[in-house]
C-alpha cells in the first residue's frame, strides 16, 4: 500500500529531476557558452583595416 505508493512517488520525482537536469545541460549550457563568446567578441577592439601587413597596396 503506502510503501509502494511512496516508492513510486520517489521514482517519479527522480525521473522528473533527471529530465530537468538533462534539459538544463542540453539547452542552458550551450546558450550560456554562446552568449559568453558573443559578449567577449563584442567587447574586443575592432581591428578592421588596421592589419597593414595584409594590405600592403593600401599603405605604402
């Protein structure tokens, strides 16, 4: 009776927590990584046009 019901409840909660953990790992972690890379790239200085070695014909 009540012991079987309690065990089933524990199994259900464990399954839900496992799914939630997998969901966080599969969605939130990559989104956080991409956001961190985008922020780091946005924070960098713009080097466009400053690499003179690659454009020797423009800068004598």
